[in-house]
C-alpha cells in the first residue's frame, strides 16, 4: 500500500470508528447502515459530489456547508451528519470513500457477516450464488455476502477473495500454470 493510501485509510479508520461507536451507543446501527448505503449510492452517482470532496478549489467552509446541506437533505443520522461536518471542517472529506468502506466493514463485523469478492467467467445463477455462500459460510462460520463480477477472460471457473484468502479456479490461471510448467521442461 502506498504511503498516501495508507494515510487516507488511517484517517478514514479513525473517523469510521468514532461514528460507529456513537451510533452503537445510540442503538442506531440500522440507521448508520442505511446512511452508508445512501451515501455510497450518492457518491457513485454524482460527479459533483466527488468533485466537492476531492477538489482543493473548495474552501473548508464551502465543503462543510455542502456536506451539511447534503446530510440534511438525505436525512442522515446525527453521528454520521456530525462526523461528515467535522471532516469537512478539517478538510478530510477526500477520505469519504474509504470511510464508507470502513463503516461497512465495522457494521458487517458487528452483524457477524463477511463479504466475498467473486469474479466468474459468466454470471452466476442464483442457485450457484446461494450454494457458494453456503460453502463459504461453513468455512468461516459467518454469514457471507457475495460481491459478484464477470470477467470473460477467465474462460471458465472463478476467483474467490475472502479476507486475505484467495482461491483461483479459473481456466486462465490453470493454463498459465501449464505454460510455466512447459517452459521449465523445455
């Protein structure tokens, strides 16, 4: 991880933990989860929002006012709204994507859930996704949510990333292994 990315993750982690703890004390984790989802969608769908949080052209006051207005309009919970306004006042809004990821992780951990990133050669059917989630649940002992993606260059099979573990059963990786083995022989 590069130094700037590490610093951003560290900053986001501190704010996320504070917002999470305040929400948990207020028994408002469900509201926090809704806030994270709504903000993630807003961030993904708005070029203007991404520009406001990342551009140095906007002053602290402009960023704080913009995020405060957005939080009020979206009806965000008090811990999230106050955290965002503090981030705006401290010029830390650039870590908003990392904050949302950290909050999602904290909420999932609190609920006993983990997320697996699954990349397959073709779209998984609902039965396949359900079976994969069951297998992963048996291995981890936690409820598993799947983030699925399709990459046709895999030819067949899938790549599953769960925490620090990765299982690559794709035909592409098997062909690459075979190619390397053949280079060693001849």
